[in-house]
């Protein structure tokens, strides 16, 4: 049994189909005429563009526009005059063949991207290498690996799946994906999830461990791969697969059902999104709105800041797409560990305690915050937009932000530009300071949304991304639970809505506790909505009070968690 990263949930059972790129030897061969060589390069470029366009169209019909965006990103790279110009320059300067000029130019860019401390930029490196290989393959007349015609029941095993390979997959025939490289947020993992193919990535040296045709079982939710399973293992995983598929089917009946507990408490079950294209999944899984739009994604993966107009269009699209339902849009949460090269931010010594989110925005009102807030206010005329401010630690910050919003409202009034005059302003409660002062903040804002990802990190003083100390990172720690309970209590006493948009909101062991504490709104990834609705409608918040009291009597995270596990499994 091998362990890897769980990239796409589900059980895959099938035969290994090893995917290996044909090795290309790229040498600095000299050419007789650079003009002829440049023409040869341009021809290959045009063919690669045509091939990529076909993949994008195929993906758009097979999975959706959002997924096709990955291929459109490749098209943008191929159309970048700086990149193609540099390749032509290298051919002319060194009188070398196109393959070599492509190799050196694209690799230089890819290495720069790969060295950046940002997953999105590292993904750019994969994209750059992907287009490099495809241009070279076209030049050498090598056909790309034909993933589209794999036989039924294939489990793809590869070193890494490039986005263009993933795009060619026929989901009817591929029952699983195993790769040696990649991460949870790599494009191939995202595509695997969109295609709903179970996938385990980052399995070390897997290419040496599996042979063509080997029988394989994988659990994409647990990140487990079993090669040549025993009969008992095969039976176990076949049962698990059937159960997984059955559960998925069962959840369909929770579409269109109101999220009300057995004793009649209405809960808002909403989604976390990162850009307007995520809306499709929110609607597919019957989300009741958006509880967190992480706007930093609009700023990432590009070379300059999105304009006010671009932002306005994005916010308006979400507001309109949800026809008046609540859409909580969080203002920019960037800085610290989330780097945006074009913003020219210095590296912080302690990124998570540093120049981040509201701190940065209030410091850069004119070029960053004012355009974003103006875009949000203008878009509020088109739907249920609420503004949410992240990383708040003191009252002055929220007062300063509110004053800026008032200022922009006055400006819009003067110019007769429509906006929602009663737009709600809320905060993320995700720092220890905001939690301790929740009673005061509750009088200052219209709603709270608890960000447990950061609240856990700041309460436990544990870096949320550090594997070595991850044993301390638990939202079940009584310190974090007391904090959550206090925030909800303060919000309720002040009569404001209290939601949660951290990962804990969709944790099946946490949901009963949150209901007992009185949480009004649960925001999560769209795919978790139906399962959470099934849970919420099965409980009465009153019956859960005793459970919560008992859970809060324990003094360690482990005790609380195992108590909740026992309770939920018994149910
Ligand atoms: C959180 O901190 O819980 C949260 C939802 O925000 P992010 O994960 O974007 O920091
Ligand atoms: Mg946060």
C-alpha cells in the first residue's frame, strides 16, 4: 500500500495504464538558414495553438468553461509576443534549431516561476513546461500521448499529468489517477475533481512500483493506492466504492430541500467561492448563496492589478447569478504568505503576523482599497452583496474601513451612481483579539463570519501550513471551541447574524456543536453542501445542547473529537 495526497475523492478500481511521454533529445543543432528556421518555428506555433484550442473546446463541452480556462491560459502563453519573440531571437542569435531555442527560453521562464513561493506561480511553471513540450513534439512530429482512447476501467499512472493530458481524459473509461508529482491544488487535481475521477497525487516513486496492466485499487479521499490487491482488499474496496456512489446518489434528494433543523431552526447553507466561474457549482449543489468570495483570486495569476471595472463585472456577475440571494464578498486578503509579484510587497519575517489583509488595504487606500470598495458598492445595485473585512484585530480598523465606505457612498451619491444604501458590512472573526472583543465588535458591524482556519492558527499559536506542528492545529481544541462559542453568543446577544466560513463549517463532527452553539450560517465548498444539509436537517438543535455540554466538559482536542465521532456514528 502506498500513501499519497488525497486529490479527488472516490474509490477507483481498475488496471494500470502507464503514461510516459516519448523522450525527446533536444540538442543545440545549428541551422543553415535562420529565416527558414523562424518560419518552421512559426508553423509549429500555429499548429500548437490549433491543438490547444481544440483541447479547450473539448474541455468546455465535457466539463465546463472554468476548466477550459486552464487551456485558455496556455493559449495566452502561446500568444505572448515576449515569449515567442525571445524564442525567435534565440534562433537568430545562436543559429540553433527551434527545439533548442524553445527549450532554453521556456525553461528559463519555468524555473523563475517554479522558484516563487506561491502555488499558483508554480502552476504557471507546469503550464510553461507543458506548452514547451507540445511545441517540441509538433516540431518533431511526435503525436501527443493519446489518453482519450484508453480502454474502459483504466487507472492512469504517470509521473505528472500535464493539464493538456488531463484535458484529453474520457471520464467514462478512466476510473482513477495516480501521479508521482503534483499537489492538491495543481491544475490536474482540480480537473480530476471537476471530472469526478478519484485521484491520489504525490505518491513517491510510483512509476517504479507499478507496471502496465497491474490491478489497482485507490481511495482518493484517503490518499491510498494498493497495487495487486488481495481478494479481501478487492472486496473491501468494491463495497466502499458502491457505498460512495450510493451516498452520492442519495444526496441528490437534498436538492431543493430547505435547510431546517427538526425543531424548526432555519440555517443558511452557503458556499465559498474564489471567482465568478465557481457559481456553476454553487447552483449545481443548491447553495443558498455565497458566504465567502475570496477576492484575492481575482488578483492572483496575472501581471497587473484588476481594474475597478474588471472587479465590478466579476462582483456583479456573482450577484446577478444568485438572483438576490446573499453574496458575502470579502475584501482583499493578501500579503504575508500570499505573494502577488506585481504589488511589490517586501517579504515579512512573520508572514501570518505581518502586513496582511485589512492592514495592507488601509495602508494602500488609494491604489487598492478604494477601487475595490467602489466596485463592490456599484455591484451591490445588482444583487444581495454584503461586504466582509478580513483579519480584523481592533475596532479602529473597522471604523476606518467604514469611514472609507461612507466616503465612497457620498461620492457615488454625488455622481448619481446606484448602489445599495443599506449594504451590510461585516467582519471575519479570525483573530484572538477579535474573538475576545466580540461583544464590542457585534455592536459595530452587521454580521460576523468565523474564520476557523485562522482562528485556530492564532488561538493555538500554530502556523496553519507547518506539518511539523500540525498535531497542535485542531479546531476541536477546547480553547478554540470556547472562542467559537463566545463569538456566537456575543453575535446572537447583539442580534446580528453569525456565520462560519472556515473549513470547520463542513466538518461532520463539528456541525452538531455549531448548531448547539446557535450558528446561523454555514459556508463551505459547494460540493459539501448536500451532505451538510442532510446532517443539519437530521438534528434538532435542542437535542444537541446536552451533547455540546458534554463535549465542552473535555479538556483535550482528542477527547472532544472522539466523543463527537462516537455521537455522530451512533446517530
Ligand atoms: C479562515 O481563516 O477560516 C478563512 C475562511 O479564510 P482563509 O482560509 O482565506 O484565510
Ligand atoms: Mg482567514
